[in-house]
């Protein structure tokens, strides 16, 4: 099964804007969903720091995230 790559930025601006909440929320996904995701962290994604917190899912960058938005993006784009 090919994994979906989720990169969450933990650089300082993203950290200050709640990156830890995003990481924590992914760990709470139901098992089936969580198994399909390879979770990585990054120290900056495309210099989008002014739009923190930022994550990349399967190569696409998403900004101004919160756990609800991230969950929706993943549900809609997971392979
Ligand atoms: S530090 Fe997160 S996008 Fe730059």
C-alpha cells in the first residue's frame, strides 16, 4: 500500500501558531486513516512562515491550518 506523505512544519513560526496541535491531532486519527499516512516534520515549507501553521500533504502545501482544516484536507485528498 502506498503511503500518503504528510509533512507538518515545526519551524518556529509554525510552532508558535500551533504546529504541536496539528501533530497531536494526527495521532488521534482513527487507525485505518492513520495507517495510510506517513508523518514527517519539516523546519520550513516553501518559506510560507507568514501563513503558519503550514503542512504539505502529498506534495501540496496548505497554510493557516488548524486540526479541523487538516483533517478535512486529508479526508478529501487521501489515496
Ligand atoms: S517555519 Fe513553517 S513554513 Fe516556515
